[in-house]
C-alpha cells in the first residue's frame, strides 16, 4: 500500500465515520512496528553542521530561482549522505524535477495525479525517489527565500524517511478506523517536520541565513496547520511548531520519534 493510498483511505474513512468537528479524541500510539519505533536512524547521533558553500542569491528570475534551489539540494545531499553512510544506512540522492511557470508550456500534474496549485510554489516528494519542485510567481517575485528552504527541507526529510524504510513501516501499519489512519498520517508528517528542523539547524549558518530568520521557519510550519472543518492531516499549528523546533534544537533523530509520542502531541 502506498502512502497516497493511505491518504485516500483516511479521507474516505473519516468522511464516513468522523465528520469534521465531531471527532472524539482517542489515543493511537504505534506499537509492534520496529521500522518506526526502533529504526536504526535513531542511533545515528546528531546531524553535524554542514560545510556547504554559501547559497547563491535567489534573484527574481526563473533561472536564478532554479540555481538557488539546486544549491540548497546539493548542500542537503552533501550533509545527509555522509551522515547516513556513517551510520551504515543507505543513501541515494533524490532525483529532482523542476517545473516553472506556464511559460514552460508543460502539462503539469502531481506525481500522484492530482492537479497542481497554479498560484503556489511547492515541493512534493514522489515515489521515494525524486523531488518534484513547482516554481510559481510567488517564489520568483518575493525577496524572502526562507519559504523555499522550508518546503525543500520538509520534502527532503520525506526522502530520508523513505531511505531508512520508515515510509515502508508506515505504509504497513494497521488501522481500525479513519481516526486512527489520520493520526498515523500526522505522526508521519510531523516526523518529517522534525527532520526538516534538523536540516535547518545543520545548514542554516553554512548557507548564510541570518539567525533571526529561524523564527520564520516556525511561522511557516504553523501556517500548515489544518483549518477548522478540514481533515487533520498535519495537526495543530502548535504541534507543527513543537516538532520543527524539537528537530532544530536537538539535531538528533531520536527526538523525532513521533510514533509513540502522546496523542496530544500529534493532534
């Protein structure tokens, strides 16, 4: 079962069993899933500070944004690759596909078949192997490059989770109802946020980001919270901030073990 299938199941089951606003808070800690709770990643130690070259300026052209993104991904590869290999874990750099504005005349669809948001730039991790990067005018026109890093670090974290078989363990989970499926999905998404925080701590200074801009990462994480009336795929803003900050403050994947955390921390 793919992660996309589990998302579809969560939506279908929740729509039948748990209409938005009527869900009862239940606890579903994950047990008897060694790939999730006892993964070798947790023994890898702290992700070291990166030694990458300063990132090129984002600029305000499609070409300059692509160059900027390639530099960020290269730095992530150069940091996570040796770290995982040192822990005797496999590493394969993700393939990267970049799509620009409609000027590129591409028929753009998600790797899973859904239509893209034509107004918002985003990065999607697809099939455990590549990052699909969609560059819209919001990234091209803005002087703020922190949203680009935030999107890339979260998607790259999903790539890491796939490499260490956490995605495989997640896809194999059993659930009795839509509420449990959604909590499992939140545990996965919040673990990715935590690893994204680790990536930020490792790369931040090396890439020349001002220390004051770390607060922007937390603001962007909080903004991804599920809105009232939506199915709870990501959880509360406070929990998105909690796990992002946890990864950033510890740099240690042990602190990102969402699977047996209290359900209140993944609600």
